[in-house]
């Protein structure tokens, strides 16, 4: 728990010093979204250095709908992405598959602090096979986190939520167990622990923005020193209203799923539509 608080304080301190101007909040709904398509392609013909023709694409959705009224704030975010790659002579392979919903409601306590309650849901949209063995499919596994806490919010682009009594539920088809911490013959796993989540979006220079999303979790009931980590950074370098170069980096540590760090990197020319 002390590790989580230390990380939360450090994240808050860094972001406080990094942002000079405070956005003036407006009451009511504030909605903002973006649909993007990243494309990569390589072709080789009599290329002595070698290489395999390939094509890949990733479709993504990032949508925020936040509400403010008096002392109440309610922030919601939907993240979805799906990617495929095709190597010459091979079948298409999945490179990205993510569906996530985050919601935090808060009642002002003092200054930038709110009494809060949060809900988080994560899963994937299609099945994953490794060596002909199915590892996952839609809603299996599915992760749910929820609990009370304290929210520090300076703006929609800068906030940290600390929830010391977080319930976590892992749902998995019994035919896929044991995996993801779910025991053989079971379909769910319950955990109780502490959660820290942070969000920080800023502009490095004109037309270059960076979005940071971090989630930390420690399970009181089993190996609390093994902190689960999910950190994503999205960098968007706009060319014009519809075109941009997009870079997404994500790292995950969850010892119930895999004994080590999982990393993902996606870079390419993006076609974007904001709404």
C-alpha cells in the first residue's frame, strides 16, 4: 500500500509542476472523441537484404464524456482498438485487441480533492490462439474493478484517483482455467486490494500531444508486494485535420497472467476523425 501511495504522490507532484494553466471548468456534459486508423505496409522485390511483404492496420476509438454540476464530477472514458497484420504466405494475425471502460464519480471535499467511487472494465473482442490452443475470447478473461476512494482532479486532463478498498473480479470461461489467476474448474476470481489510477494529457509543442494512462493494483489477499501495472502512452503528431503520425506504447505486469512484463508498440500513419 505504501508503494502505491508513493507512486501516486510522485505522479501528482510531477504533473502539478508540469501544468501551469488550469482549465476553466464549464458545467454540464463535455464530450470529445476520436476514431483513428493506423496503417503500415512493406513490399520487397528482388531485395537482396531480405524481407517479407506485409500489411497491417489498427482501428481505434478513444471517447470521453464527462459531467460537471456544482460539487459533483463524473468522468467516463471508452477505449477500443483492434489490429491485424498479414505476412505474405501466412494467415492474418491479431496485433491488438482491447475494450475498456472507465468511470469515476466524485463529490468535492476541498480544493481539488473529491470523495470518489470508480468502476473499471477490461476485456478483448475476439479469441486468441497460441499454437492451436485457445487462450482467450470475448469476455474471457474480463476484469472488473470498483471501490470508494479519493480523487485529486485539477482538470479533465490531469487527475489521480486513490482507492484503498478496491474489489477486483476476474471472469474466465471454466474451460480455459487454470489461467489468469482463476483456479481449475472455477470461472471467477475475487481480490480485495488498493488501486491507484492516473491520467495526464499535455501538449509538447504545436500539433504534438501526449496522453498518459496508468493503473496500479495491489491484492491484499495474496502477494500484495506484486503490484499489477498497466501503463499506456499515446503520442499524436498531427499533420493536418485528418492525418497524423501516431505512436502507442503499452506495458502490463500481472503475475497471475504472465510472469514478466508484457509490452506493445504500435506506430504508423493515422487517419483520424474527431467528434
